[in-house]
């Protein structure tokens, strides 16, 4: 079965982050959080799901922050979500089936 890294960039997402991470915690094999300067409980919430939380000073460049998150990923595939995204139950099932059925040779 393939493995998936969830890579996220966050800043002050305490209102939505837990809901997002709960929706994918059973699907992904690792969670990478890159925090661009939170001053709320975002980091505390993230620690309930991962210890892979990295600081990255905001450079007014989403691609730089996203690439920083991807640089920490160690699984076969990377997936990203915004903190206010969720993966619905029907979509969770589809992703799980894809992980189980995708040929290891698929790039």
C-alpha cells in the first residue's frame, strides 16, 4: 500500500485546524505542519496530531511555504490541505481505496 504525507502551512488557524486534521488523521501516514507565525493555539492543537511542526517565517510567498512543508515529507506521495478544508466520509473511503489499490510502480 502506498503512503501519504499531509503537508500544511498554517497561521492562526485554531478555529478550524482540529476539524481538518480529524478528517484525515486516519488516512495519512504522517502530518507535516509548517507554521508561518501563529499567535493563537494553532501549534498546541497540531501537537495532538503530529510532532512534525516546523517554523517558517512568512515571506509573502505561498509556494515557498508549501515547498518548505513538502521538504519534510517522507512518504510516497504528498497531499496538501488548507486548515479550513475537510475530507468528507465518502471521500475518505475513496482515498483509502486508492491507497490500497494504487500500484506501487505508479509515479
